[in-house]
C-alpha cells in the first residue's frame, strides 16, 4: 500500500520535534548537532528569539491579504535587499524553484518586449540544480530528474562546468541569458572561480545577454558575504534567492535591475502566497540578524575553523576523505566511501549533514555557529570517519 505521504523521498529514520540554535531534538529527546540547517534554510538557527518575536507579532496582526493590496512588509524587505545589492526591484515568491521560474520568464520577456522574442534560450551548466518545476528541471538538465516527465521544456542549452570554448560556442542569436550558481550546491559544492564569474559578466556584456545567478543556496551570508558573487566584484542582472532568506519560513525572491525587469509590467506575473505578511515579517527579521555588525565576520571566522579542521580530518582519514571544498559555511567533503554511508555514520554520531552530487557530503550549518559548535562538529565527524577505518 502506498504511504500516506507520497513516497518521493528517501528519508532518514528520525523525526525532529524541537530545535534551539545549532541543535535539533528527536522525538525521544536525543540531541543532534544540525550541520545541514534544513539544506541551508535555517540561516539563523532554530528558534531564534528575534525571528520568533517577528513571526508572533505579525501572526497577531494579519496573516494573509493577497497581492491585490499594498504590502508594506514586502516594500520594506525589497528596499533593504535593494540597498545591499545590485538590484532595483524585487519580486517575492515562496520557494527556490518559483524564483528560478521567474528569472527565466523575466529574461525571455525582457527580449520579447524589445522586439526580440527569438532570444529565449538560457545557457546553464552541467551539475546545476535550479529547482523541480518543469522549466527549472530543464534548466538544471539532470536526466534522472527529467526522465518520464514528458518532453524537456525547450530553450535550455547546457554546457560542461568550466568549459569556456563550449560556452562561447553555445551562444547564438537565440541566447537570452546565462544562469549559474556561483557555488553549486546539489551538484557537490563546486565553486565557480571569481575570475570565471568576471569572465561570464564580460561575455554577457559582449553578446548582450543577461547574467542570472542562482543564489538560492549560496546567498544570505552563506559564503561569508551577503551574496556569493560579491567575492568576484561583479553583479548579475537577475538573481534568484530563497532558502536562507526566510530562515525556515517559506520565502523566495527574484532581484533584478530595472533594465532586466523592463518587460515585467502589471499582469505579467503573480503569486497568491508570495511575500505574504508572515513571510516578509520573518524575512525582515532574518536580515536584521544577518546584516548586524559582526555577523558575517563570525561566518568567515567559523568557516576558517571548519576548513582547517576538515583539512586535518582529511590527513587523518585519507581512505575515507578525498577532498575538502567549498566557500564559507558551505563546505563539502568528497568522500572515498559512499557519501550516503558517511551521512548515515554522521547521523549515528548525532550530527546532521547532507549528501550532494559528485559523492560529496555537504556541511551547511546555521550561520550563528560558534567556536564550540565547530569543535564539537569536527569531533563528531572524526568519529564518523573512524567507523570506516575499523571495517
Ligand atoms: C534548493 C535549490 C533550488 C530549489 O529550491 P526549492 O525551494 O526547493 O524550490 C534551486 N536552486 C538551488 C541552487 C537550490 O539550492
């Protein structure tokens, strides 16, 4: 008999009922160190008092009004995102894939409104993950996710990660945009080097393409800057964000320049729930935390602690760990054992980590981790690695 909940996930046999900071507690009270943060979502950790206060304050006022009316919480959050980024305008949605969907629509509409509707192709990269709606799947281009769901949505050209010649060759009169994660998440924590991001910017300028970043996972302080592309000193035309933005409340957004968004006039896009008062109250509270003095300094400090500790583990367990990669608090351990076995071994040591492509184990702790949390995590990961040496 089919499960009550559609069985599309391979779930670990544990349910969490409570969380505080970097720790989550199972039904039986067992404490776990949460270095997955719900896949980079719990940016401020569990039960952050400032987020709880913002959500309950809003819950006592009004939950939902619809985008038929003025949305002061959206305006405030949009203005703050604009103040801290390249963007001139923001659209709010509920998830990453919806943000991807709008980024694609916006790029196509931009050129259509200029009288160039034939420019609708988007170039993406092997190993990408942009979400699970039909267009986002086509953008991600992963066969295992596309299989059986009918013809792949047209207009996506994928090139190998880091293959500059293939990229240039893929650009044609039909190309509207390049869409890329500055740090691939699901693909296995693969960073695009800053000089390559700068190269993409130059290429887009040269060919009159829009540069679009998917910072759904790597944004909101995850790499030690508010957005990962800031390390490269360039800006995109359009950017999709979600995950950490809501700190656990479903919230996504698309940020864009005025020029890139020029086709998106009244009636061209919408969402029932997108940016509702509860979501933007929490989003604003997340920004209060992440933009506070010293917050990103702590991310960078803990990132260094973590990276150094992981490098030591790699030296200690060369038969288990092949490589350490990543930026900030978005780290990957490429394992020599099956990554899913390592994730299980970590769970056995009461630390939550997450599998990714390329046989990588992802570490995505809440950005509020401190020295003691990182030290504890490294002990638990060492114990997990040791379980393989014994066999
Ligand atoms: C998670 C993720 C998405 C999809 O987000 P959903 O909220 O699951 O729809 C898209 N792109 C990247 C880079 C992601 O990490």
